[in-house]
C-alpha cells in the first residue's frame, strides 16, 4: 500500500527570539502543493527568495544548523524541520522575516501542538522513500561521534549520549515511525552545560538564550556570586543550582530528555536529505556536524537513484502538447533566438520541452569552428524559454505578457551539447507565483545524461501597448 504525501491544513504563525541573534522574528508555516517539498522563504529580502531545505546548502553546524544559498541565510532550522518530518509532513513553505527561526521554548512542541490540533491533509501523490540498500558507517575521529545506517523496511533511530557528566550519565533514546512524535520527542528541550554559557554569550552565539528555552546543567555547586553575575547577563532575577544538578530546580519532561532532544535534532538534520528514509539509524554522541555530513552522503545517493527514475523521455512519435505554432503564440522570440521546438508534457507546475540541435545553428560558426559546442548561456536561455511557456500558458491573455530573468543560481554544466543532440528540458516551479515573481528549477538532458541544471527567478511583466 502506497503512503500518500501530506501537508498542513492551514497556515501557522510563530513569533519569538532567535537563539543566536536575539532578534524578534516571525515565522509563518504554510501548506504547499504535492512534490513541493520543504522550502524556506525570506520575506525581508528583495525578491523574497526561496531556498529548498536540503543539506547541499548547509554552511555551519555550530550550536545549530545553518543553510545559505545566494544572499539567503537561515539558521537554527532543525527544530521546525524535525517537527514537520516527525509528523510526516512532506510539503510546506516556511516564511521568515529574519535570518533565524525562533527558538521558542527550545523544543519542537509549540509547532507540533499547533499542527496536531488541526490535523494534516493527505494529498494525491505518493510519498517517495529512499531505501538504504547497504550498511553505512561513519565515525568522526576528533569527536568520537558515530553514525551507522542499516537497511530496514521502516524508519527508526537508536541514540546514545555520553558527555562524561555525573548529572546526565549515559542516556539512551529511541524513535520509530510507530511512535507518537508529538508526545514523545517534540517536547524535549535543547540543553547546555553551565561552563559553556559565558563563552557562548561572549561570542554572540546565545543572545536570545534564557532559562525558558534551554536546560542548563551544572555538574558541581557554583558560588552564588557567579550565579548572580550570570543572572545579570540574562536579565534574570535569581539563579540557583537544584539538587538534581539543573539550574533553577528545573523539572525534566522525561528522565532522558537530553538524549531525546539529540534524537529530535537527528530527525531535523536528516530531513535535509530531501526524501524520507527507510533505514535504521544508530547514533552515538551525534551532533549537527556528523548528522549533516552523513546526510550529504545519503542525499547524493538518493539524487542519483531518483534522477535515473525521473529523467524525461523524448518520444518523437508522440503528438506534442504544444507545437511550434503554439510556442510562437506564447513566446515573443523568433529566429535566430527561438530555442524551443515543441512541448511534450505540461502540468500546473511542470513542463518538458524539446530543442533539436542542428549543425546549421548560427552560433556554431564561431563556437567553435573545428569543435562545435552549444554555448552554456544558450542552454540556460532555452531552459528559461521552456519555463516561460509554463508561466505564460497559465495566463488568460499570454500575448500581453513577457517573462524576464531576475536571477540565476547554482548553474552546473555536466557535459557538452553538440550538433545532433536532442535537448530535453524539464522545468518545475519551486514556489507558488507571488507578486509576479516566478521561482523555477530547470534540468537539461541528452538521452539519460544530465547536461545542465540550475535555479531561475523571473518576473512576469505586462507588455507596453
């Protein structure tokens, strides 16, 4: 039985401080269509750029996971990602008006409380799992952290932590898809040792930290004057070490809450693979660095696996969805700059177009006379024209509008395109069209070989009469 993709029932707004920056931020988590995945959008930046929540964009793992793509940066994303993955949400758009997700109470509980209350929406498309076929073992020699990934027909995590702490001791936590994530994992808060606090504060890493969003562990009694000095840093009233070794007589939500929070982080970091896993994960002393390192290895394997399944195939005998005359009715381009011959597939958010490369193309005269190669910029142009057809075909009066490039990101050229090749372009929307801004991802194939890929942002503008 196939499991269907799921999204949220409505939009949810969360407001609070960023743990590192201390700045107030508003985050809105909204439903998204099938096959959209999880994406972030910065509403405070020009053009409101969108970024996929994928491990390719991880740039920092210090006290949290940070993604960067172009001018867009978002940090401390692991809790919201964990909440979505733990509940089985496949598609959502997360809008932020700042560079960091709010820390709230230091757990994923505020998110799951809101999402579970209304329930989720099942969508028509099937969920795509990445099934691990071989055991994977990775150890960080410096930290001693270990991750083992074992093939399984379910998703589960066994996790152990050992900080050489008399307060924590050795802790173990487990999660499987049959458990209630919202009740058993989401409430578990982040934690920090007392001796780490002042260095973190001086390095501007916990400007938004306070006693309401973290468990503070004190291994040994601390002089009251030291606690009073720290209270001033956090603008708190009075700090005390409780008999159990936690600051201000904290009540744990679980006896192994710290291990469960580490498990929460693993779920969030591994969601950056971009595909839910069927595997058993055994984690020992895990952290964001090793989590994301292994997630990168798994994402590469998953991309290779799924790309072979999703390559668009050109059938020259099939009737085109849009022929050359229909293309001319949608695009203003003409010879020698019309670079789409036919459209073979089209849905509401994706399109497949064809460009046959003949030796008589004008650019081959100078690029290059003895070794003709299609210029990369023209491959991108052809890809953009295919995307333009997708955009304009959805308008009531497409002849009155044109699409113009605003930005191109992450372009990679994998292989030369030469005379005789048939370029097959697949372009998909990566976010809903808002304020006439279009975000797309394009891939170009020759046969089953990916020759070019990249992200594009365009603007739809009404033509002058």
